[in-house]
C-alpha cells in the first residue's frame, strides 16, 4: 500500500518532513500552529506537497480550518469524493 492508498499516513509523513519531525512524533489531532509552532510558510509547503502527492487542488477558503493532520485528511477526502 502506498501513501495515496492511505492518506493519513501520507499527510503525516509530509507534515513530519516539513516540520523536521519523525512521523511517530506527530499527533494527528494536534493543532499544527499551537502544538508544533508551524507558521503560514510551513502550511503553504504542506499544502503544496499534499496537492502534488495526491494530485488534487485543495480549496483555499477551507485551508484555515485545516489545522491538524486529521483536518487536512478530511479536506483531502472531500476532494476525492
């Protein structure tokens, strides 16, 4: 199974890479800004990599609510539907 078959694993790996963490250190429900001190540039990089890996375009107006890995996966799932 590759990361496109398991979006949670793929998004977790992307977030971990951008934030210089190991995937095991990342909590899927933690707020990326408060818990990991991510900034807007980190989010831009995460979104760009998610869009590239999963071949989608995430709606810009919904990105402010995508503050955790789980929320990003929900947004990603909405694009696949």
